[in-house]
């Protein structure tokens, strides 16, 4: 694929795109299992949608447990451990929210709306905007109007430069995309909740710095979205269907990333929950081998 796909100036600063992107429009084949000629999920095994009793019990409460770990470490003044604990909390919260917005966490539609709202408070960003932009990314992967995937067309430095304003542009992009007034109200409510959370964190600063420190960590995490959600998982995309996303295989690093590294598999079968992606990858290996799909192996 020609990496010089044109991007709108309201996705990232125009100066970055004038330097890195030419005004060429490219239509890409849609990245999904039908276009790729891969089997349906029932052929691979519907057990890939299942969760054990332990997974059903632990998965929804892990974001709260990791938040409690952050509060405990802060209260005990183990400040050098805070970044490590926060990274764990951030990955858990983002991965769980990701499963929820895809309907892969097993919640009913009404519950999903409120869970997205609750996770918005934890992440200090709009869960409904996350869903709107992310599902658009799946249906328009790396196309001109794919905000979430657009950093894949940048250099590493360009993706890093896009980070500081990313979360604001992400919300604006999702709000413009949505045609549903109810979804827009959710997005506005989550925006106000995030602003209120930051204001409260500042107001309680004379008594504790924990909430404001949390807000700073969350902002830093959001600045890395262009790298972690687009540049790395769609590294050097090409024009083939299965060349638009990458799969990073292994035991330790994918587990530490809560299986978010199985990005190609996720795009092909987004209904599979994150904790079952390694099994999905194993079952897809024979098909990938026939199609000449390269996967990357790490520890």
C-alpha cells in the first residue's frame, strides 16, 4: 500500500501531514475475515466466545482492583512503584473497555451503556466516543477518514507528536461521526464527567495529590494512543487485506499486554474476547500459513 494516503487536517496537525503525506486517495480492501477468505467463527469453534466462571467473575472487577492497588501504593508512599501499578491499571481498564464496546464481554445492551460510562470515569475519556471511533476504524481500516488508524501512516516521531492533542481530537472525531442523538448525549455526559473529575482532583490537592497524579498518568497514557493503537499494530501496512494489521505472538509480552498484540486476529474476529485471542491465533495459523501471512514472535 502507498503509505502516503491523504489525511484531513482536522485529524492531526496539518504541518505533520504536509511533511509526511501526499494528496493521494487510496481505497483499501476491507479488513475482515470474509474479504480475506477465512472461515466463520462457528467453523473455528464457538467456544472462542465462551468464558470460564473465573473469567466472568474476575474480568469486570479487575479495573477496580487495579485502581485499589494504585490507591494503596500511593497511600503507602511507594512512589517509585506508582508508574508500574498505573501501567497495569491502564492496560486492564483499556482492554476491558475494548471488550465491552465490541460486545465481547457478555453484557446486555443497556448494561453496556452504563459500563462504558463507568469506564469513562476511570479512564477520563468518553467510552461512547471510544466505541464510535473504534468501530469506524474496524469498518474503514486505514482509509482516509479512519482517525484511529491514521497514525499508522506517520513516522514514529510523527505519531509521538500527535499524542498530546490526540484525546481531544478523538472525541471531536467520534462526536462528528455519530448520527445518534442518544449516543451524542452519552459522549457529552462523559466529557463533563471527565472535566468534573479533573476539577475535583485539583480542589482536593491540599489534602491529597493522589487524584491529580492519577489524572496526569491518564493523560500521559492517552498521549501514547497513536503509538499503541495504530502505529505499532498497523506497522508498515501494505495493500493486501491481511497486511493492514500485525500479529505479535508469544507467551510473556502478549500476556503483559492483555493480548492486545493479537491485532490482526482481533480485526478478523472482533467478537472474540481478549482472553481467548491466543487460542484463536493457534487455530488461524494453518490458514495464515497457506495465505503467506507473516506473524512476529517475541518472548
